[in-house]
């Protein structure tokens, strides 16, 4: 074999080895890049998931209702129940020929005294007329234990009334209720005539006698 032939083989072998080494280095570099890329992607995914979890938690905290006890809305029982209202009638010195009707709420809830009390003296066929100008701006509401008032004119001061008579019984009806409350009259009886009238319910006794 000639020297030229031997040299040619050595050159080819060296070239082939160099090519294989280059290929191996390239493959290793690619593998390293892929590994690093996957690691970076996983880290980014974990960060995004953590961020999303944090946002979700914050949203839950914002949407969560504030704590606290039940609201105290209070109780209201509509028109007062005649069976749970005590009534008294008293005589007053001024104005003359007047009585003061007092209604006290004995129930456990606030109730209303709408309109005016319908009064029936003895066996009268009609209720005592109301004094229209005494109508208050708002319905009288009674908290438990509180009272409302109505003034009763029994007879005219100048004696101009007619059909005067003494009565010994008084029945009081609340507006919208069928049952009556029997109320004792001061001294057992009072004198009334055709001038007898009653005011609307008032929250203050002074307004009932004004």
C-alpha cells in the first residue's frame, strides 16, 4: 500500500470522527436547552397558578358577607287589640264639661290607634260624633306600656244642648274592631246632651283637651 493511500484513509477517519463529535455536541446542547425550557415553563405555570389561587382567595374574602347578629326590626301588631288595651275615663277641671279617655297598650308589641274612638253611652243607637278639626297629622302608635288619649265633650257650656240626660255606661270601640271595651264613668254617671263629641286619638293628653 502506498503512503498516499494511507494518508487518505487517516484524513477520512479524522473527518468522520470530527463529524460524529460535532453531532454529539449538538445533540447534547439540544437536550440541555429542552431541559431548561421545560423547567422554566413549569416554574412559570406554578407562578401563574399561585397568582390565580391568590386572586381567587381574595375574591372569596371580598364576596364573603360581613358577620353580625340578626337585625332587630321590632314588632308591630297593626291596630291595637281591644282585649290588650286598658281604658279609663277621668273627669278634668278644664275645660269644663270634659272627660279624658286614656288607652294603654298592654301587649308586647307596638300597635296603632287609628281614627277616633267610637263611643256609645248607655243604649244610644249612634256613636258620639267626632270633632273633625282634632285630627292629628299621623296615626297614633303605642309602644308597649304607652298610652293614647281622646277628649270627650259631654255637654255644652252655655246650656244650648238638647236632650240632656244622665248616663251610667260607656262602651268604646276601636276603629276596625267589632268588640267594645266597657269603661267605668267617673262618679258612676255623667250628664250628656246633644252637644257631646269626641276627639281623634292623640299622643298627648294636652292635645286631647285643647
